[in-house]
C-alpha cells in the first residue's frame, strides 16, 4: 500500500506513487517509487530490504555443509542451482572429483527445476497482465515436477539435495519413468501455452517494443540470464564455464536480439524446450556408481578465495568465498542474478505507461528474496 | 589475453600494483586512491576492454577493508579481479565506479549499507537494505548487536 | 393516485428482490464459469454445490466493519456507491422480460438505457476522487476516458438496429423480429454491429479485459481500493446488474429478446417454437451473452490504456460509422429479409 | 459453547446465560457466513508464497471452501496469510496492512519464519523472530514451507475458530 505521504505531487507537477511493498505485481515485497506524469513514467527508484534476511552474515557462522541450505531460500525457484553453486565451490576448493552418476542426476534435477521455474514465470506473467487462466494451466506441469522433486529429495520447494561431493540421496527406482512421463505431458501442454498466452494478440501487443534493453546497457548493467540473452548477450554459464558435465551435452544457447519484453518471453519459452532436450539426452544413460564422493566429516577449505558461478533460471549466480582456513567461511558473498537484473528496470521503464511497468517486471522475472538476500 | 599478458599490460599502466595468483583469477591489488584512473583504462583501453563488472563486494580484514571488483571482457573473454585496499577503517572512502559500469550503482549502495564504505561521486548513496536510522554496519567484523542470538 | 404509488412501490420491491437474486446467481455463475475454464471445481462446500457461497459472501460483507478513511471526503465517499448502484438499477426499467411483460414501456427505451448507463462514470469518478488514494484517482481518470469513448460505439451499433426498425421503443424492436432475429435478418452489417456492441459494452461496464479502472495487478483495485464491507458489495452488485443490463439489451436488440426463434414463412415451426415460454427465450439469450462476456474475462489479458483508446478511436468507431451507413443503405433499399 | 464456558472470567454475571436464543441464532448465521467467505489478501513475502499459489491452483483449489476471492487491497480482505519471513523493515508495513483491514480480520502465520524466525533465528540481525511480536495470530502452520494441504488444513481450522465466535453475544455482554 501507499507509504511515505511526503511529496504527493512535487514541484514539477509529477505524481509520486509507491508500488509496494505489498503490491500484487511486484511478486513479493519490492517497493518501487514511481514518478508519474499522467500515466507516463518519468522515473523509477527501487527501494529494497523488505526481505533482507542477512544470509551473508549467517553464512559466516555456518559450516561448509550447512551454509548451502540458506541459499534455497534466496531464489527459491532455483533452489537446486543455488545449492549446486555452494557445493561446487567447495568441490573446486578441495578438488573433489564428483562421481559421474551424481553429475548426471544433478544436471537432470537442475534442468527440471529450470523448467518448473520458467513455468511459474509463464503463469505469473499471464496473471500480472490480467489473464488468469494461464496461471492455472501452467501449474499442472509444476505440480508434476514438484512430485518428482518430492520423491527424490523429500521437499517440494526448498531442497538441500546438492551436497559437497555429490547428491544427498539416490534417485528412486521409478525416477526415469516418472521423468519421461512428465516430459511427455509437458511437451503436449507446451503447445497449449504457446497458443493461450504467447499466441494472444493482446499479450503480444502488451509485450512488443516495451522496455527495450540494448546490448550495451545489458552488459553495463550486469544483466544475465534470459534478460541479457534476449538483448543478444551471450552469457550462458553452462556454455561459457561448463560445470558438472554440461560440456558433454548438446544444447543451444537461446539468443535473441530484440531486447524488448516480447524477446524475453520468447527466450524463456525456448529455454524450456532446451532443458527438455538436455534431460532427454541424460535420462536413459545415467551412469551407475556412487552418488557422493568421499569427503571428510568436517570440511575445511584451504586459505584463499574461491568463486564459482552457475546458471540459475534467472541468470548467473556467483558464490564468492573468502576462507581463512577455518571450518566456516570468513566472508561469503552471493552475486545474485536478480540484483543486477533489477537495476535494468529504472533504465528501461522510462517513458512507458504504468501498465508497461507491470509487463516489464513480469518479463524481468524478479525473485525479491534473491535481491535482498 | 592470458594472465601473464594481463600482468604485463597492467604493470605498464600502473607500476605500483601487486599481484596474487593463488586463486582462480588474477588478482591485482592497488591502493584505493588510484582506483578510478586505473579502472577507466581497464574499461576503455583496447587491449583490456573490461565491459562487464560481474561482482562488486568488500571484505573486512579487521585492520583494513578490501574492495573487490570482478571484471570480465566480453570481447577478449578474459577475467581479472581488481582489489582496492582501504586502510582507513573508521571513515572508509573510495571513488565510485558508477560512471564506468552502471551496475555499480546498486552494488555500491549495498556495500555502503553493509560495510559503511562511502563512495565519492555516487549518484544516490543510501542504505538500500536497512532502515535509514540503522546503527552500525552488519557485515563488519566488529559489528555488535545485542538482539542477535548467537548459535 | 394512491393505488398507482402503491403499485409502483410493490413493483419496485419485486424488481429489487429479483435483481438481488439475479446478482447472487451471476456471482455464482461467474465463479463456476471461472472454475470450469480453469480446470477447477469452484465453490462446492457451502450449500448444495456451493450455491450459497455468494449469500455467505454478502452476509459477511454486510456485517463487516463499514469503513471510511480519515483523509477521504466523507460525504462523496459514502454517496458514490449509492450513485453507481442507482444508475445500474435505473437502466433495468424498460427491459422487456417476456411477452407482454415490461415494467416501463417507454417509447425511447434505447435512448434511455444508453443515457442512464453512461451516468455510472460520475459515480466511479466520485469514488476515485473522494477516496484520497493515488491508485483510486488513477483508476477514476482512466474510467472517464474509457466510458466516454466506448459510449460512441455502443450508440452507433444501437442506431443501426433503430434504423432498421424505425423505432426507439424496445417493445417495437422485439416485435419487429417476429419473422426472424435481426442478427439473421440483417446480414453481415448487423453481425458486425453485434460484435462491436458486445466488445464495447464489456468495456463500458469495466469488465476484463477492459477492467483498467480496477486493474487489480496494476492499481490494487483502482477506484474501489479504499472501499470495504457493504459499500464494496454495492460495487460488486452494480457490476453484475450492469452485466445483466448490457446482455439483456444485446439479446433484445440483436437476438429478438423474448421473441422465440422464428423463421419467416414457416408457420408450423414457429408454432413449435412459441410453445417454449417467452421468458425462457429471453433469459436463455441473456445468459448466453453473459457467458460469452464471462469467458472474455477469464481468457484475455488486460489491455493498456493507450491500446484501449486506440481500439475504440482507430478501429471500433470508424468501423461502426461505416457500418451504420451500410445498414441505412440496406434499410432504404429493403435488402434485409 | 464448551470452550467458551470454561474460559469465563470469574465473577462475571450474565442475565441470560448463553446470550438468549435470538442472539445465539444470529451469531450462528453470521459465523456461518464469515467462516465460509474468507477473502485473503494477496500478500506474500518469500518462499511460502509459492506454496500459497499452489494452494490456489487446480489441484488443491481453495476456492472450494470460499477462499476464492483474493483481494489486492487490505480494505476488502478478511484474512492475511503471512507467507514468508518478516524482517525489521517490513514489520511496520505488516502492522499497517493489518490495521488497514476492517474488522473482523484473521491472521494465518504460514511457515517457520513467521512463527519464530525459523532458519533465520540464529545469527541474524534483521529478522523478526515470530510475527506475533507485531500482530495477533489466529492459526500457525509449521513447515518450511508447509505443504498446500497443511495450509488448507489451517484454513479449515480457522473456519472452525470463526464458527465458535460470538459476535452478538459479546455485544449483549458489554451491556
């Protein structure tokens, strides 16, 4: 609701409204202060911290086995990828060789998580623009993927499946069958999604030429993930700095050059198919073997600094660990993709209408707890 | 460029640099006063072209603060970590790099909020995460909070 | 004289009860249509199949704290729901529900309805302005632009039928369809007018995809952001009565109102159709159009304000103007059946 | 009436012990309406909000119980489901949202974070350790995050709670 009654209308005759912290389209507790001239946006200023939970400070007092669980609460839709980044940085520091079976399981689970995250984007993008029905359609597949997650890791949303050295538990015996079933269902439903929302003329008109982010701006603002790829920046960590055997897999990095909201939509839709493609390559040939490498009970990282990045559903997540040789990190910094993507909003929403701001926020696809950490 | 070439070129623009190659990336440590001119060269010079600042943070080493800038060039595909040492921990100050990389704006706000480093010439320096009247800088090692329950 | 007044009061009360029940039914129908489209079940715990859900909602809203914000203009704030619901109720008067059953057979029925229903904009502007809330104000300003624009298309598409029948009275228009509904008799131009009427009247009553006045995801409720309890329930009720009015008008003008489905020249067939009571014909057609408008709401994303106005001024208005010319030509030449 | 009788304040005198037949019946009608029409506020702060969205969707479908109408403005909402961590900066906003809701209003604390701070209990400088420090809570749902079934269960528990309310009886008691 409206906070800060100071300056209703300032000297230049601009109308100042506060979007958030409680606003249905900010997907959480983001607060945007918007300066309006009529309905046209003059300036947007993000105000953060309404869900700042001091995760970086907490990480300094948790061991290397524990600190990952907080990251599932950061970008909760990419919980697996976040946990993976935390596991990978420890593996890199200690030079642990992860068993191939664990790598394959990790990739399958991460790509499933990516699909379910993009489906949620699809659902909420429709909802933000007032189309309620796609929301319900998209959740069918999300439920199906959640069921797989639940059978595999025991949790639906905030998992702690990736541990240093591998994964915490083996996949259930019917895992392959279930995944194939879900993929088949998803591919059938994908055409529906393409038609019901992406094929809708109103939706296309709301998205096209709205919030154009140029390539130079995308790089200068540090945007990553689908947002940057829609502007023509090649930034897929899976291609640039492969981890966990992504280099052995066949998939395309989806790059469009439009830079507008519509391009961002298309990138996400295409990425879902690429994820399906990746899973299909792996699902029939998960190697046999261990699921976790042998590690010491108390993990201590050598003195030094370690940086590991993974491609989450929203872009590049970097984990920067400064270790002083103890069993807890000396300093732990998460370079979160949403924090950088957020800074694009003030730049690209100038001159648009209020309704466009909603469309821009829907396609940037922010997860607020990941911004605030 | 490889790390060796980067080192050579870097030494040419700023001789007083010290390097640290223990980690994954090449670390270049410079004093905080020299940050802005060095960064400008790194951004614009043809051989570097570091156009992408992908991580900006700070580390509190108790006797000094270390600003850390992760830079990457999308053209040459090389990475460097520039560290600026701030010796004054009571009233830390450093030049803002907002003019060079726009992404620095919010990141520098964050560092100001959590470490108390003041960025000169920053367009809108404010506490973005915590309330305006918050006392102290939580990620400093000497931060005390009597409400915090220690494990 | 006294008898007339008593009669008017009785009729008015009956109508009021009928409209309240109708609003309940439409509310229930909307939820079930939404559930049907969204693969859900919809309300099914309160009463048989959830039929009492809306009554529960209404009773709850009745006993909720009636709330007026401190900063609001209290008189206008409390007056606005009354104005909105009054305009909605006024428009119901000249509608013909069945053969020979019309509450007020006024000879300018079409004109009356279109002028009365456009007064709703006053209530919405009043609500938005007096709430002293920025979102409400933006919603109210949008409403002004929207309703004034779409009024034109509605008027023009109504005129095309007025031209064909030569009368403004709703009763005459229904009678003129005794040998076939206008949508069949009037060839393609009347079909175009029908489509334009349905689209424009959806915008006129601020329903999705033209619900920019409320725009939950943009303006957190728009003009009714600050309203709670019974005052908000009045907005909801006015929305459903308006929905009924525009659907009833569309059914009357284009689909023959209470007139059964007749084909000119086929007397036997017409007699069979006459056997079905005329009120069922009327409500069947009205509910069909309501169902279509409800499907709009749950299918389409919302338009942007400039797209909304473009749609009217660049497409609907020119098309309906040309369409009126075509219809006039058709009426003069007698090309219709 | 059982629980209510046990908790009666000692020394209080009632002229008509159960508020009389009329008042009780009115209460029953109002409680029936209120319990079956609980409109939640569209409010979610973090992870639990996703599980709340799952509860909305077709598999769980809370509209069956009358929770269908999600309002974006607190003025029209009856229930605030606090789904996700509340931090110090958010606490005044939550309080204000609660104050903006007209009576009667209900609160469900969804997830460990809102109950006690949950995973963010130790070593954190900014998290509120339980939203009952800020606003009164009707039903607590533990879990991190709770399953949609758990949320539905809590909402049905809230309905039970509303059904045992006594609106008119309290009015009579005041006199």
